[in-house]
C-alpha cells in the first residue's frame, strides 16, 4: 500500500512538473487597444490569437486588453517603447508623432478610392512605412481598415468648409490633422477618444471627425445629429509591436506572428465593410441627418498643404509613389 502511494505521488509530481514546463515554454504577447469588444478590429485580434495558438502549437498566446484598459493610444505606444506592453493598435494619425513619414497618410484626399488605398498599404509604400518607427523601438506589422473620416456635429451639417468657421473640432494628436482643420477654417482641439463623449455633451467641442463604425459604437450620435460624409482622409489603423519584444522571438516565431497578423488583416477588412453599412443604417434610425457634401469645395482649400509637402523631398517622393500606384 505504501509502495502504491509512493508511485502515485511520484506520478502526480511528474505530471505537475511537465505541465509547469509546458506553461513556462509558452510565450505570451500582451496587446492593448482603445476600441470596444464589438469593433471589427477587436474581433480580428481575437482571430489572430486563435490562429497564433494554432500555428505555433500553443507556444505563443495572445492576451488582449480592450477599451483603453491600459491607457490611450499614445500611452500604449509609450508603454510599448519601454517594454511594458508588447503590441498595440493605433491610428496612423497618432503614430506619425513617432514615425514621421506616416504623416503622409494624413494628407486630405490622398487616395482615389478604397481600392487604391489598399494597393498602397499592401504594396511597397505601405511595407516601407511599417519600418519607419524602428529607431523609436516600434515595428509595424499590418494595416487594419479604418475607412474614411468625415465630420459629425451638434448644431448644423458641414456642407462646405465655410460651415466649419468658428467651430471647435476634436482631432487626434496629429499635426497633419491640425493643419487640415485649420485649412477648412475650423479650430482643431485635441481630446482623447475616451473623453470625447463628455466633451461633446459639455460643449468643449462642437463636433469631431471619424468613420461610421466609430461614430456609432462610441454613441456620439446621441449628441451629434449631423453626419456630413466628405471622406476627407483615409487613416488606417496600424498594428505595432515593440522591437524589444520582436527581437526576443526566433525567425520562425516571428514568421508565425506575421502569418497570424496577415490572416487577421484579411478578416478585419471583410468585417469592416459590413460594419460600416450597419453603422450608417443605425445612426439614421437614431435620427442622425446624413449628408454627402460636394468634395470639390473641400479639396480646393487643401492645395496649400500639398504645396508645402512638395518642399520636403522625402514626403514629395512618397506622395508621388502613392499617386503612381495603380
């Protein structure tokens, strides 16, 4: 009896040791973002985690922290730089503060249409810019679709740039966004995404600009009853990883991560297309007046921005390569 107990105890200890060894061999990636769990980007990240576990044989797992649990986009980037966070999703508008050439995507009316933007992001220009932040300890892994940004306001629709005069419009911490709103005649006001609903309610700002799913999921339509779809910019979301984290993985492991990311990008773009139409349908049901102003009026006011861009040879080269992309 004593022998059986000893054998059973030894077996349990061995089993526990093997389980602990297996756990210790599993590498965990912590990913934080500021979006709701119903957002297409979050759903794509969930798929990425599932694919990563399958591809790696459970050697790498993903932990996701949504809804600004670990801070704003800028704060998440800073956590990533010091190695306290592994991955995050940020708008390219915020990322331009850390990867300067990314500001090219903030230029108004840069792309001919949605397919042109995908051709650029998935082509040589997009791949080049994913490595733009390496010297700042940031590596880009892929671009999620964030659609086109348009104005939503509390008191009146924006049918032309002149309607923005005297209006305070929330923008991200993006110098390019500041310049664009000023060129339209508005007053750019930087406010974090998490504070925007209250700021709209209290009149800190008169409106903001974003894509339809963000307008809907944030419930900003409860305050802003005018949505003017001028589609002034196409700012993708960028999935980034800290170089401190990336360099800890072997080449094979890096390939697993990249494959899971690439799969999630394809999945997210399909989800986005559906979510965009659903968001428009829902805000209209909620009483939002949706309009489609003449874009030529807005394009005419941003010529000065492009003239200044031409003075920067590196930026001028990027714009030319984007315009030449089929």
